[in-house]
C-alpha cells in the first residue's frame, strides 16, 4: 500500500524515450527505469520481454547488440518481480542514423534526421497485479496501465483522430462509461481531446501547436451505469511532438558593431543572436549562423567570420584600415535544423561594422618652412599660419594637432594656437617684441596629435618645420628713463630757479629723430620746461602750504613728442618734495570766548595756536600778554598748560561785564621763531551758581543796559499788535463788501460777467450777420472831412498818433492774446490817448453802424439818489463816483 510518487500513476515511472544509440556499443546504457517498492527495492528482479534489451539491477536499460537496423520505435514490457509482481511498458524511439567517423581520430558524429513517431498502442489493458498471502492464496488487484501518448503538432487530420483506447478488464462483466477531465478536455482550451464513453477511445479534435502548449495532463475516469467509480482515476500525459514550423528570428534587422582599424585576426567584433520558437533540444530549434556576403570586398572578400553556434563575429585577416574602408556591411543567415539547408528554415539580418579610428597617421606639416612678420610692441596678433595634414578621423583626439615651439624663442614671445575647425596652427605674439633688440626670430616647431600614436607607429619627418618671424620697426614714443622723477627743494624757492633737467629718450635708435617738450599739467603754474632740452625752471615761488601740495609733494606732468611719422609722444611726472621752512607765524585759537565777571579758581579760557608749518617749525608755542597797554596785564593773566595750550583768566577779583579785546602774542619753535599778535574777543558776563553766563548777563555783556533791553522788548510788542489790528481790519472790510446790497440788478451788472459766445442760437436767422462791418475801410475821407472842433472820443483821430499793431488778415488763434497785449502796451505809452473813460481803439471796425454812439447819451445829476457807493467799486468807477457822487470835484 505504498503511495505512488507524486506525478506518477504507479510505482513505475515510465516515460516514452527518444534515444541516440551508438552502433559501436554492444551493451549501451540507454535510460534508467525508476522503480520503488517502498522497501528500498530489496530482492527485486527486472526482466525485459525483448531479448535485444536487458534491465540492470538499478533499472538501467542496455542494448545487447547492434540496433542500427531499427527503422521504427521499439516497445517492450518490463516486469519487476519480488514480493509482488509489477509490469510496465517501455517505448524506445530511434532519433537518428549512425554515421561512421573518420578512422584517424575515432571520433563519433551524429547526423540528425526528422523524427518519425508511431501511434501509441490501440488498446490499453488493465494488467493483473498478483499478491501471495501468508496462507498461499492469491488475491488479484486491478490497476491502470499508463502508456505515454505522443502527438505530433500541426497534424493535418482528418479529425477527430484517435489517439488511444482505454478499457478496464471489468467491462466483460458490467457496463462501464469512460470520461476524461483536465486542461484540453473540460477546461480551457475545451474540447481539444474527447473520449468515446462506451468504447473508451480518446481522440484529438484539432491540430496541436507545441509553441502554445507542449503537454497536456488529463485524468481518465471509469464508472458503472450508476455513476459509481469502478477504477481509480489515473493521470494521462500527452506530449506534443515538435515539428520544424518556425523560422529563426532576429531581434533586429540591422545590428551595429565596431572594430579598431589594424586589429589582429581573431579580434571579437560583435554578437548576433536569432531565436527559434521550436524545441531547442531538437534539431528543429538548433540554429546555426553563416555569413552570406560582405560589402565592400576590400582588402579581401572574407575579412570576417562568424561562429556558427554562438553568433560571434570575429576578424579573419589583417588589413583593416579606416582611411580606406570605414564601414563594412555583412549579411548573416541563421538556419535551424543545425544549419541543414535542405531541411532547415532560414532568416537573415544585416551587421554594420564600423572601423574605428586609431592614431596610426602622424600629422605632417605641409611645408618645411613658414614665414610671417609682426610689428614691434604688439601682442595678441597672429603672425603666421601653419597648415598640417592628418588622415585620421577629423575632429577627434587622433586628428587634433598640438603645436610646440622647441627652439628659437627662449623668452616666450610666441605661442601657437590650434584652430579647432581647420587644425591649422596660428603663431601668436603673447609678449611684445622690440625691433631694436631682435629684428627676426627663427623658430623650430614640432606638431603632434592630442592622442599618442598607436603602438608601432613612428613620427613623420614632416612633423617638424622652421618658422621665420620678421619684426617690423615702428615709431615708438619717447620715454622718460626715470618716471616719476623725484627731487627735493626747500619751499620759498624764487621764480627763475632751475630745478632739474627732465629729458626723455627715443627708443628708435635707428631713426634720427628730435624730441620736443611741453608742459601737460602744472596745477599751480609754478614751472616751465625748455622745449628742446627739458630743463625745468620755476616761474613762481614754491609754497609748501599751497592747496596743490599733497603730503609735501607737488606733481607736474610733462609731454615729450618726437618728429617721426606718425609722431609719437610720451609723458613723464616730476615730483618735487618741498622741505618746510618757518615762513608762517602761528595764529591764536579761539578768536572769541566768554568768562565770568568775578574771578574763579577754575574759570578761564583755554587757548591754543594753529601753524601751517610742520615740525620742527610749530609747537611748543609760547603765549604771553603784551606790555602795552598796561591794563592788559593788570586785568588778565596767561598760564601755560602744556606745549600747545595755555589758559587766559582774570587777574583781578571783578571785571565789569562787557566785551573786551585781549591781545595775545604767540610764538612758535622755529629757527628763528616767528611771532604773531592775535586778538581774542572775551565777553565778561554775570554767571549763575554753575559758572555759566545768564541770558541777561550775556546781553549786558554785549554792551546794552537794562533800560535799553526793556525798550527793545516794548517796541517788539507794539509792532506785533499793529500787525494784528491791521489783519483784523482787512478781514472786516472784506466781509462788509461781500454783504452790501447792489443798486442794480445782478443780471444787468456787467462787471466781470461771463459772456457766452459759443451758443448756437435758435436757427439760421441768428446767423444772418453783416460781416462787412468788421472789415478795414477803404478810405478815411468821411472822417478827415469833418470840421475841426470838438470831436467824439470814440472816433478814429486824424492827428498823428502812436502806431498800434496791425492785426493780420488771417490771424492764428494763438496770436490773439499777444495782439491784445501789444495794443494795450501801445495805448499805455501813447501821450495822445483819450481819458480813462474813453474808448481805446484797438482796431477800426468800419463805418455805417446802425447803433448810435454812446457819447450821445446825456447824464443828469438831478435827483435825490445817493451814488456814494460807487466809491467802493474800485478805480474803474472812480470817474462816475466823482461825477454823480458829489465828490471833491464838485
């Protein structure tokens, strides 16, 4: 009752076997038969029903003699005898015919042929398993017999096609119904296999595809008519036998690879791989490669070969040269059936092999000598162009040229820059050259690549060349050998003193040129220079204390110009260090101060002195009071604090407040010393308990008494009061003017009223104007013909009068204001102008007006109406106020 191993229907593990048999072996181990009796296989004996094969103790099957004559699979029964008896069926399939190997090396070679399969047994019977009991009685136990079922793929039918017939030995006594379950039967894909429930015949209903599914696992069931299980279900394994129905496939149609030029034979280039969906354990899926063509055929047609099994492409011969052939195109064919062109399927792909560049061509200069020229004192200019030839790949390190100057330029005046596009070398000046020192340079230049040369490649003799650089002489500016030039003089040097000769040199030794000098900058106008020899002479006294002297140094700049073509100029700076002399007397500081009227031990004025000179012509200073007038020393005293400070204080107990001018004599420490009598204004004032001057005291000290101070304050108060009263009166007058009732209707009041002229009126009748009244009259006869006498003031006068501006015929709108202002000025300056209330004639509007003259209106002074309010209307109505208001003219 040992349970069968997992995945096997009984103790035997049986599989249909496909075996390669060596025809030279008489006893060849083909395949073991796995058997387990649950007791370590003790006392088990194997027997074969076919005398051509024997079974070893370990279950190995051996061929007893040559089996090369077999043309079909062999099937026989293996019996295992022990405490029990078991049987199983073994099927051996011949996979190929033997091919004799060459007798020289006794090697064996297998030649595969398409397999041929024989249908499994038509009927599978239930064998009997015998068991001997302890009493000597035999009990029979039925079990399934499981033959292997092999089905070739892509079968053409007809379908359904019977595979095997299954029956139980109990079908003689009872009616049995057979069924199958599993993938391909009642599970997707459904109905691939079917079984006759009565006869037990199992069929395949459609062609199988091994590439989709290579095997099927089914379970066979046997039940009686009541549905009761008669036999235990067994497992059926159906294997789909591969057929060569798939071509090898390349992942890409074009593959790219590379190999260095000059590579040795056997150098790996690239790898190609094709995949065949057929079984790779059979010839159907075994792919072999070969090269069909090579383009181009240079230097030989077969520069490359491919490993038939791995797909690796390697070089065959030497001679790869990128400069001749930079790329090869190879057609590679992949064939299954181990490359058998008669039975196998093929496919092709293209391999593009690029020959990569190595530095096997040294750069070569195109000429043995090059030349150029450079102006002196110029930098960053290209003076010569070196050309080179390099057959390696352009713009790569193997092609990029690197130029070096190996001789002829010890100081480093030149460098060579490589043009990245043309690979030319540009000889460039980096340090200025001098014609007077070197008229020409003979350079030796060598060129190399950025990458080192490949192994075994020697530099070319044309990698070195000579370069001749000629220096062009140009007119260089004069220069001052010592610039700036420093000299020392005491200040106070009088005008006309010769200080030094500030001359320049001309670097152009091979040109006969003269130099002229001029002054470029002289802030204080103290110097002059001789135009031919550069002698410096003073034109004024040199003063160290001048604002143009900085840190005791006075600077002036001079210009030197040669007479070359073109002229060149250079500048030089002269620095004059002025030595101080004691030429400035000290002055007293401060000039004004204040002091309390009564003597105080701590009260006093600290005084010092200022001196424009420097050491030793400054402090310590000596402060003293003059002897005259005598009141100075009687009232004041000076005490020394230190070398630069002294204290001025009162000598007497009380001094009347006021302003006192106290002279003080200050002397410096020069040799000889200089003195200065300085005046300090001291305000003597009453002080508070802190020793500070009070406000009243300060004013009193200014020279005003108490009465004068009071009077000033009263005047200020009166003035402010008057201003306040005037402002109040003006505001009240303005208020009364605004509230006073007018005598006439505001609508009839023409004072400052706005006249609207932009209204268009009620229609076309308002536009019927006689414009001729506005034109200039053709003549003035009707005016001139009037008799002399009283004339109307609104008529044009005939006596000579001032010329008024004439308005243009078509004035510009912007000129109207100017025209009126000019007429107003002319009327104001006209001595013959009418009185105030007369009409001012700005322009003559023509004759024949239908309106009467306003002069014809008569005025009446009768009546009791009061016209005094006209006096409040301003100067415009003054005449009317005089006429009707009963003013002073009455």
